[in-house]
């Protein structure tokens, strides 16, 4: 039987068509991404490096002069690391919370070399070298008992508030730094003068006092060194990237010697952490808090809770004698007229012979409170007298 070409072709096609085997394709297994542990930065200097945000690539001769000094005084950075360790973590944290360049955390190096008791001939005081009027404007109380310009917590917040205000005024961190040093009015006048002359209004072109013209280059140079210390042959001693101190509310006046005993912290270290305190106790009117190392904070809170307020300072019973005034009595017992009037519910400063008064007094001798204002002054006077005799 003959077959048509078409049917023949169809048959051939069917016979030659390859058979396709259906492959079993396995579904890919679900891959769980490996979670990477966050990078732990254990050195505060490295944390600061990540937040440097000013122009550190400029090379003005004034910056180079400061870099030369740092390169020839490498020991300075070991001193700074040691001095700044109790305070720098707190300052960096406060700066980061405001999202400002971390060069600002280096300002106390330029201002005071991180000496919380630094005092200038012009009257500036503390880590940030606040002048009295500026300190008052930013809520830093200054009285016989206490100077908020030296209070590390309060002065740091005030300084960063001030710097943010200056930046909002000038729109430039270098000009803000210059204004922090010499006052905003002076910088505004210098900017206005250059603008009228058709000159640059950047910091580097302004006619400013010599201290101010060196101030910004010092900070820029510091930023360069901290960003890349090995480039300048500098070793930055490690500072742990963790809180050094904690703030403990005392609720009332507290003798510093008793605070030392309750907390287990040496009296001198307590003063270094609370440099705003001028006398042998916390101020009667407050602020009612003390800064102590983190390692001692909970113990201090526990011990403090078991000590009633009336036992936190010692009291002396005094009988008014002829010629006494509240001022002379206050001076004798290293207290203030206000404290005596409040402690005795006096409506005026008038007192009479034979009248009984109760007066808060220090638990130890004045010499024991080595970093109180009176003892620091006595130490300076003694040092000056020794120098005079040797000269």
C-alpha cells in the first residue's frame, strides 16, 4: 500500500522527535543570612575619629605651626589622655546627642588641658573656661559654695548649647569657635569689616586677637592628630569607650568626708569628679547631687539611703558673744550667713548676746578637704612663697 508523502513525513517526524525527560528541579533551600555582630569600639579615641566632621584637610601655616608643636611635644597627649579619661566619654556622648562635629569634644584640650580647676587671669574657669557673665547666662550658678562653671555635667551641656547657638548665628563652625573664644560681638564686627571691604569673611581672613587667631588652628590641628595619630608620630593612650561616672542624687546637703566614706571613693577623687564644689560639703540650697565612679554608684545610693538628712552634716551649738555678727560667725565656721539664718529660722540677720545658734560644720579639719577652694588657694599661696624664696 502506497503512502502519501505527507503521511510519510509525518511518520518520520514522529519517529525522529527526541523524547524530553522531565527533570526534577529541587527548590533552593531557604538561606538564612548570617547576622554579623556589631563592631565593638572599645577605644574612645576611635569613636571620636568616626565623628570628626570639620575641614581637616586644609593646610594654613597657622595649623602647621600647631602641628609642629604637637609633633615635638608628644608627651602632651599622654598627659591629656590621663586627665581627660574621667570626663571625655560624657562629653562625647553629649556632643553626639546634639549631632555636632566631635572636634567640639576636643575643645577642653585647648581651653584648659582638661584641668577642671583651671582658672585664667581674666576670670574664666573650668574645663570649658566660662567667663562669669556667660556662665550666668547659661544657668551656671556661682556662689560661695559652688561654681557651676566647673561642674563637669552642667558646664559641658552649657558649652555645647552655647556652641550650637553660635553656629546658628554664624552658620560656620570655625567662626563659632572663634566667637566662643573672643565673644560673638567681636567676630561679628570682624566679619562686617571684611564684608564691607569686599574681602573673604572666612575665619582665616579675619582680623581677630592673637589668642583667637591661634585658637581655631589649635583645634583643627588636634583634629588632624586624632584622625591619624601615626602620621604625626603620636601615640594616643587608650581611653575605655564606656561611662566613667554616674550621677547620684543626694536629696540634701552632704559633707564630702561623709560622702567619701559612704561611697568608698577617695576624697580627692570625689573633688576631681565634682570640681564645682567650693567647700567641705555640697551646697545647702543644691544642686543636690554628686558624681561618682560607675563602679561605686549603687553602693553609694544604698549607703546614702540609710543615712537620715539630719546626720549628713555635723552641727555645732554656738552661743552668741559680744561683738559677734552672723558674718563673723559664718567666716569662723566656713559657712554662709544664709545657711545660719535658714538653719535657725531667723527672719533677719540681727542676733543678741546669749542667743543659741546651730551651725553646720565640717566633719574633718579644713586641711583634709584638699581640693576645696580654700585649700587650693592655700596650696597656690604656699607654692608661690616657696618660689619667691628660691628666686
